[in-house]
C-alpha cells in the first residue's frame, strides 16, 4: 500500500493569477516514476487536523521533471496555502503517483486522441498531450478547453507553444463562457448542443481512438453522454472528474429517522499492508470512515468518489456504492470498490487494500 514520501519544492511558477505550477524533487525518485495523467495525493496539517488533497501531474513523462498544477479554490485551505505561502525549499509529503486516467502508448501507433478539459482539468490532459507528442510521433491530438475568460486559461503559453511546434498534429479549441470570440461556436457553455456542433464541424469523431475528459463533474458527464451518442464506447472514454457539491468531502447519505438502519452493525475484516484487522461498524457509515475511526491508516484523498486513492477489493459480503466514476467497469465487475463511497449491506464484509 502506498505511503507518504518527502518531496522538496525546487520551483514555483504562476500560470495564471490564482494557480501555480510546483516542481518537486522526491527523495525516492523511483517511487515517483509516473504515467501521464496520474495524480499525487498530498497531506498537511492545518490547525492540528490532517488535510489530504490530490493534484494532477502536468509534466510529460519525458520532460525530466515532476510538476503539479494547483489552482486556488475559494475556501480551500491547501490550495490557498500552496498559492500564497508555499516556498522553494519547503518539503511536501505525497503518496506515489496513482490513477488510471491514461491509455497505453506505442511508438508506431497512428491514432487521433481527443481531450475535453474545464478549468484546472487541463492539468492531467496536458501531461497526456505532452507524452503523446513525444512517444507517438504518428498520432494526433485535438483539445477542447473550456474556461470563463482568457485570463483564466491555465498553461496558455505552454499550449500555444505545443500548437506552434506541432502544427500538423495538435488542434486546440478554446471555449470561453464569458467572452465573445470570432466564431460564435467557441463562446458559451459546453453543453450537449455545443458538443453536437463541434463534432459536426470541428472534430472528426469517427476517427477518435480515445477521449479524455477532465473537469467539473456535471459538465463532463454531459460531454461523455454526447460522445456515446456519437458512437464512442465506454472503453474509449476516460474520466477524471472533480467533485462539485462538497470538494474534498463525501456527502453523507440520508438515513430515515424512523429506520433502525443506523443501529444495524456489520462485522468487518480489513487487510492493509499484509495485516488484518477486525472491527464492527454501523451500516450508515462508509467503510473508509469506519476504518479511520478504528485508528487504521487507510488510504484516501478526496472522500468524494472522484479519485481512486481509497480503492480496495471486497472479498466477502455485499456493499453498495454511492459513486463509481473513478473505477473502470471491469474493476467493479471484479469486486473493486471505493471505500469512501461504500456502505455494508450484509452482517459481515471482508475487504483488502493490498490487491
């Protein structure tokens, strides 16, 4: 099971007014050999309480650096601290890279990839774009990037540089919600109607091998539905979603006040780092929260079901999941769950973080 490692901050650069690119040097480089599109989970204490947040790697695999993009979020303790107080020379603690927001690349492939990004969702898509250009010289990439205005476009200079260097391989479409552009289609919100027009006039959807979607959950789900309507299969659509309702926290499931469900208990056997622990838990509590309540250092980051840090495999018993976006269909079929989203349904449940 991944554990936290120290990383030294070697550079901090503003990409827009409220977002920074942080360059990191790990003490154990081999543990941070990332795949394009993956993220790092950081932890830091604020007012005596540990806070964990995940941020995507923005560097390409062949760039020779480890970098993450961190956009300041209103009320966000970690993102505000990173943008205002983090200094070169500081040390951060992070888990090794995680996530499955990628597809395998081969040097002789001749594919056309599509990326949809909203706001800071560009961060992992940029890593994928950079890596595709370096490792698949015959492949192309079309990026649709939605923002409120020009001054909110993260990595604007980097994207322009890539487009100019790879004119015949990179197409970038900027959609601005609050600023008019020369082409009306490029103004407004990215909804189902706009997707249909993009596919009709700008994106050769029949040629797309894989689509990568990253941004706020409701809008990205709309885009995914539009892609399916055009014939792309679920296997061709990769997600990296942002929680919208409660960033960094899982929504509590409502329990009927007249129900005895909250008093029903489940016997749990949990395996982590080769050791097994047993405890009982109420069925209106998630597996993750129950593990943490029993002083078990279970892995987690967002607690909202949009990353896969809390992934485990259920070996016995039944559970229900409130959200599954961070898991592939085949993972769910093989018993993998997001413990931050899992509630037990049976008298006993056995799950394993090590598989």
